[in-house]
C-alpha cells in the first residue's frame, strides 16, 4: 500500500518569502519576506492560492483545511499570548485577500474578527476603553454582515445615520460607548431579520465563513472586470492572510499608512511614505 501525502495549504509568515508569490499571493509573500528580514510584522498565516482553486472548482474548501487552520491559529495564539474567543485576553484577526498580482480594492477584507458578546467586554477591559471596544464590534458586524452574509452596506449605514440624528451628533466618533452598544443591538437585529439566524457568536465559525467569503470574492463582478482589463489569468485564485490585529488608536508606538521603497515625487531610490 503506497503512502499518501496530505497537501499543505497553510503557511505561517515565518515560513515563506517572495519566491512563494504564486502560492502565497503578493500580500502573503511580502509579509513573509518582511518577517524573514526581522521586521516587526504582526504575526499571522497565509492560506494558499491552491486552497482557493479547490474551493472555486468544488464549492467547498479542501477537506484538510480546517485542521490546518486550527493548528496555525494555535501557533498564532501562542505567539501573541491571546486567544480567539477569550473573554479575558481576546485575539482579533484580519482576514484579507491577496492574489499574485495586485488587485487593489477588488476583493474583500474583514477586520476585528473574533469579536462577540463576550470578547467585546474582554476588549473593553484589556484596552480600558469601552467606546473603542463597542465601536470595533459594530464595525466588525457591519463588515462581516456585508462580506459574508451579503447584507448591503447601505442597510447598516441607515441605522447609524438614524442613531446619529436621534443623538444630535454629526460624526461617527461623536457617538458614546452607550450609543454604540445600542447600535450593535440594532445591527444584530438586522442580521437576524435578513438571515433568519442570530449573528454568529462562535469565533471558529466566524473565521471559517470569512475565509470562504474571501475565496468567493475572487469571482465577484468588480474583480472579474479588473482581471479582464489588466489581462490577469482568471484561474490564479487568491490567497487569504489571517493576521493579528494591531490597534493604532491606543498606543503611540504604532502607526498606520503606506511606505514605498522609492520616492514617488522625485523618483529617486529612497523610502517614501
């Protein structure tokens, strides 16, 4: 009886590099390369384009993907000292697309995954910032509701607009923690009304469904149109990066933005951002 090998679909950032762009996509390969260089990249892992192609061909993820993702998640939890679904030290992750060739804005992203009715309270305690925690939760429900559950963004926007009008404020950041907690309740009611099910509290379910949604976004109309215009092969598929969230609003050590290895204004070889 011949031995069989199990295809590998998941790679920690520390295991890859730019030479794996076909497998890890541009984003995954770059994150791996920066990790290999010793840069302080928030840790995570990448699900390969091979897994996406299996999903697109069969309508289901590879059979071994769930176990491989859970093993990678356990390693990520050990690295960060936080746990997905913990009410004390919650790990939150982003779930992003990343094809071999750049397709900016064409596919889907989900941020703050791992928030639920328990972990939002853990995040509030961890950050000592109730408003930040409830704002993160409402953003996650809106993004997950749109990308995974296919509820139009406008339906969520109507709810926040109505709440701002009711509270007599103009900007989102003028809503208090109490108002945002009320908004979370309204968002969850919208999800249940549209799907017939409560917003998922199981963080493993959240992660699995988000990964599949990013796979599906490879074939959304804007992505197909972009590939046709850019002459990109429709059969390449996208990788999916799962990365620990860093909250730049809470600590002056962290920043967010864009950095280039060439000055975009002057053209010379120097960092620019």
